[in-house]
C-alpha cells in the first residue's frame, strides 16, 4: 500500500475498496466494517438497483467502502448523505424491510496497548511536526486497530425503525430557456413567461436584479 501497510494480506473485498478509493486509510476501514456487519445482520448482497439504501451522516472516506460492498451509490440514488460530521451510518434493506444504524462509539485502542507512543504520534501529526514515516506509522496503527478489534468495540449497533425512503426520482430533461442546456425538468424554475430556467441561470438573473 502506498500510505500505510496493514498487517497480513488484505481480504479480497477490502482490496476492491482500496482500488476504488485510491488508497487505504482508517476512514475506509470504518466503512468496510460497517458494510460487512450490515451484510451479516440482514443477509445482504451487493445492491443491483435500489434494494439497499445507505444513509451516511458524513461525507468521509468510509462512504466509498459502502459504495463498493453494498452498491449504494450516488448515481442510483440509494446513497443519501446527511453531512452532520458524525461517524454514523444507517443501512436499509427494502426487501427485508429492516434497517440498522451504526455509530462509532470510541477512539482507538492505542495500537496494542502502547498508549503513550500512540498519543505521541497523534500529537506530532496534529501539530504538523511528524515526519512522513511517523505519519505512515500512525495511519498503519489505526488501520490494524480497526481491522483486528471486535466490531462491537468500535460501533454501537441499533436496529432502526424501517422508514422506506422514496426511490430516485425520474423526470425528462428540457432545454433551459436561457442557456439552452438540457436540465431535469423538476430541477428548473418556472418563470412568469412559462419557460423553465436552470439553477445557475436563475442565480445570474437574481444577481442582475439585485444590482
């Protein structure tokens, strides 16, 4: 790995996550562990369409592992990001009519118990005084910690009320009355003239009015 070398050979499914994301990092491992646990609890396979939905309370690296393993992706509309900056994820199964929310409950286990060394590395990285080697070492320690610890030590798991989200909306595209670019009809604003205007053009019109 380019950034941090975890102990042992990576599982094939994790390797696919790394290839998609571009590198291995602690954030990716969070998403990997959540996806694996959701698949275990609800007997899920990768979503071909919108059978599985992920609601992520952040836009971190973890989201990419969910996309790879669960098939919850932006293009299909079954990836919903509510960026509260919280390390929490809800995974829903439409077919099973079940949902689980996973929220991070703790920090790291100090890389096998060496708390002082771990905290010194963290402090150096936070102060921007750590060498490149120390940065890689800290990242590797975190990755190994997340891969080796029981899931329940890292995340709190709660079965959530099943509230089925709507399917991704489909609508025809029409040319914007100003720029002429094809735009989803439901995303345009209808002007007094009856013509539809796209968001960027509407902003320009409003700016001109306010000047």
